[in-house]
C-alpha cells in the first residue's frame, strides 16, 4: 500500500463523476473544477465506499460532497454516511441549499448526530435574488435558515460558506458574518478560483481583493495577496506548520469513478492545473513543487488561479485566512427569523 495513504485523516468525497450535468443547481462558479472533463457520467456504489474505508485505515472524518452535491444523490449520500459512521468516523455534508428542508432531512435520517461534524451551506449572498442568480436556480434562504435552526436543535454543527465573484463582491460581508455567527453558525469565505470560472465568471481585480479585505478585516477570509508583514506571519505559522492543502496529505479529495477510486489534493486548483495529480488513489504522491513551496510559501499556480500576476504582493496559499478579532460564540444569541 502507498505509505502516504496511512497518514490520511480526512477527505472530501465526491460520490460520482459528471453528476453536474444533472446537478440541482447551475452555479456560475461551480467549485467542482475540470476533473470530470475526461470522465463519463457515473454514480458510485457501496462496494467502493467499503474499499475506500479499507484503503484509508486512519481516516477520521469524511466530508460528503455528493455528485457534485448531496441534493443530486441524497439517498446514496445517506447510505454512505451510515457506512462511515458504523466505523466510528465523523461525517459532514456540503450543500448548495436546493430543497434543503427535504434534502437535509433525508441526509441525516438514521445517523448519529454526535458523529456529524457539520453541515455546510454554500450561500453567496443574503439577497435571495442575487444568491439565486449565483446558483442558477431558485433557492429559498428562509428554508435554509429554518433548516439551520432545526439542525442546531439536534446538536449538529452548521456552517455558512461563500465565494466572492464580481457579481457579489459588493455584498456587506461583515453584516453577512455577523448575521450567521451571532447565531452560532461558523462562517468563512474565499475569492473565486480558476477551477470554478470556466469562462463564465471573471476574476476579481487585485485592487478589489485588497479593498474587500481592508473593508471586512473581521471576516474569516482568504488573504491571497500578502504584504510584507502578512507574509512574515504566514511564513512563521502556516508555512512552518506545512498546512498547504497540496502538500499536507492528511487531507485529500477522493472521487468514486467508473472502475476505480481516484484522488487528488485537498486543493482542487492543483489538479486542475496539473491533471497528473488527479490519479488512482494508490498513486497519490507529493507534488513536484513540494520543496519550493515549503521554503517560500509561494503558490505555484497563483497566477492561473487569480487570472493575473501581482508585482507588489506575495502570492500565498488561498487557504490561509485572516483570523477574525471576534470569537464565535458556542451558543446562539438569537433565533433565525
């Protein structure tokens, strides 16, 4: 067995391939990336789930992404979660919020709440019309809020996640974060990626990235472009601890494909730029740029991911975030309206 696999502690599980051709949403910035381009439309099976659990002996948590959302193959995602929990491992789900009341009810059916780490909702605006536009389909924010409240009542963690594109970059991300975190919902965000745009969404300019970061400095948001002080802090923490999603292989992405299980780095941009790193799980290996990135912290694909090259700032890993000054309360202060 590949020795790297014994060190994997968590994974994001895509339960099939090319499911986005039948996805419940049509997100302008689909996060799935290009890995499906050369794969047929396929739905995984329970035999592959058992095989995966045997392949990753020290796995502790699985984030079930679905195909490419749990609202596409809800019943299979639930079955998968049950199999994983039977081995004493935690699960989580990430969903676009389509039909979230009925989808989430089915997802958690028969599951042990104490082994559900969180259910993450992708919400790109608190303006329902704008969020619907970003998702490419009608989504009720009120139903999402009610579902979040129900989950918290069950003792299940809830998170809200957003991606910033030109269409929603004027959102008040401080108000967004305050709205959710005052109710005990962990919130984080990032700027759009190369694996998402697919020519349908333009990248945000360097000036806009810096303005948004400055305006919303209490928001848990990717730094992406670091000044000298931020870069030094990044070197002494994130880099020193080798927290890169492309080199710290304690977390990986896993895909149930026709004929075999494949894997890539927890950072989907790497395997989009370098398709060689989307490969059979037994072939998982460190990237060729490993030595360089753990010395400088510079992202080798930053220019492709951002759509431009910065000449003034340090292009760092997009998963290094600002730490908000305000601490998230463990308890809700008020209920969703």
